[in-house]
C-alpha cells in the first residue's frame, strides 16, 4: 500500500473512531466530557510541539465534525473550543510576525468593514432578538478570523498537501458514513426515532428522510463541504494534461463525493454542481469541457439508478423521484418544504423592508402561518440564503459580503493565468466550489454556515499568500 493510501486510511479510521466516541458520549453523557477534555488537551500539547499540528486537528474537525457539536462540554462545542484555544495560542506566539501579510491587501478593508457590520448585527441581535440565537450566528461568522493564522500556516508549501489529503479523506470518510447510514435505514436496521436516529438528528445534526420506495435521503451538514470538494477534484480530472498518476489518486474521491450528494438528493446541491461545472470550463477547450460535463452528469444518473434500484428492490430507475423533485421547483405547492419556503418569503421581505440598510440583527426569526396545521409558527430556518443575510446584516452588509466574494473571483481568475497547470486547476476548482455554494445559497444557509465560512476562509488565505508572494 502506498504512503498516500495509508495516510487516507489512517485519517478515515480516526474519523470513524471520532463518530463512535460521539455516539458513546450521547448514550453516556459523562463520557463525553472526558473525550472532550482529552482531545482539547492533546491538541494544545501537539500545538506547542509543532504549531501546525494544532490547526491540522482543527481543520480535521471542520471536515469531519458535521455541525461541530459531535462532542460538547457544558454546552460548549469541541469545534468552537479548539478554535478559541488555537487562536489565542497564535495571537500570543506568532501574530506579530505576519502583520505585513495584510498590508495593502485589497480584501483586508472589505473584511474589516464586514467584521464591523457583524459586530453591530450581533449587538442588535442580542437586544432585539433571541440572545442565544444571536450568539450562535456570531460564532459562525467569527470563523472568518481563521484567515489570519491560515495565511501564516499556508506560507509553508507542505501544509497545502496535508490539507489536500484531509480533503480526500473527508470525502471518502463522509461518503462511507453516508452509505452506511443509508443501508441501516433502507434495511430497517435503524428506525426513525430510535437511539441511533436521535444521535444522528441531535448530535450530528443530520436527517434520514423517507422519500418513497424504500429510498432514504441521508443529510448531514458535512455534505456542505463535499459539494465544493467534488468540484475541486473534478477540476483535475477535466484537464488532459494532468498526469494519470495524479488522476488515479483523485478519481475515487470524485466517485464517493457524487454518491454522497446523490444520497443527499438536494436540489440546491444539484444546481450548485451545474454552476460549478460551468466555472470548470476555464482553461479547457469547449469540446473537452462539454464531453467531460456530460460524462459527469450521465455517470451520476447511472449511479443514482443503481442506488435507487438496489434500495427499492424492484430495479426501478428512480425517474419518478427525479420528476417529483423537478416539479416542485416550478410548482412548490406540491411539496410541504417548498410550499413553506414560499409562504415565508413575503414575511421575510416585509421584515427586510422595515430594517433595510442595517438589518434586524443576528438571530432573526420569522413568524408565518404553517400550511400543515394552520397555526402561526416562528422559525429561524428561513431557507432563503441571501435574504437571510440581508435580514440580519442589512442591504449594506449583504453588498459588502457579495463584494468580498466578487473580489475573490476577480483575484483568483487573474492568478490562474500565472500558475502552472496543477496550480491553475486547483484554483479553478476552488472557485468552482465557491460558485456552487453561492448558487446553493439561493435556498440555503451555505455562505453563513460555519463550514461555508471555513471554506471561504481557506480560499482567502491562499489568495493573500499568493498576492504577498507576487509582491516580493
């Protein structure tokens, strides 16, 4: 077995051990605190031994930790604890050495201005909305601070390859877990409302939704990163000049990613894939890009037919479920979740109108008439991504965020022409992943979820590093 394969196998094994520890912590809460403290203390020790190790553990948690609450200690998540501890260590030990990285960086001013809007929105949210929800939203945005230590760490080239390996391992690990949970529910080994289901629902923040004909949609926040990673690795497969050796190490990651997204079966993700494939055309001949994109789509349809046929037991092609999902796009009243999203829309617009420029603050909720029980309900899950940003941060905050994203594309696009083939495809893949999240955010929280912010922070750190190197 090659060293790269051993590394992936090791990381995937650690991932499943992490899942088991989380489940044991859920069943026996006292053990969760022990696991939590051991991981935090171990991370601190490794960070002082070699600074990069601590951040590799945090990056591992982002990729593999679902919604960040796999282990908690008195309600404080492992992800946030590792983040705070490592940021403090970085500030004390290394922050002063890297101030020059941020001087004359075009993104710096926009990021600082956006940070000011987030702080103001937190204050308004604590005063006007639910303080707990406002703080939770603020914690998600606070992960933008990772940009600073990541700029530091990405100055070492070998760190790129370590993160690359973690990304590959994440796709395979999350893919295997998704397939495993799909099999558990499809075979009846796990049941809705049993102990395993509630661990998956309450701790991993996942869902197992029956979609008919014995097909279960398996959903977890970890899939949010699978979407951009899928496009990132497809970027290498699309280029004929990339060596076969490199492509062979990537193809399994792409297969596991596609299987995962198909079992998730989210319309937002499918739209994101289409948007990402368009961006992957950068640097490719049109004919090759078209053949490659059609091949990816056809293979994904074949994969879904296989999954659906095995689950249903009657080798159905699953075209009916595709048809039903597509029909709800143009006729949302045919599905409860789509219809509810439509019902919420005028309520969101009404609140935005009353708080247009600076927003209503973090933790904002909307009350609406539930079409199922005909009763008024309040929700924080608005399912209109950009409108939710506008509601919380105001139109000005939304425009600043969109400006940051536009500048990322502008700088990344310019750098592609200067890179060698591997670097240019990596940059194209990262931008395709970002584009996929931007499209998916039309009906989801992807750009202000902790994992979406983590992904954007990585791209910004890479861009700042590259711009800094170009100015030397």
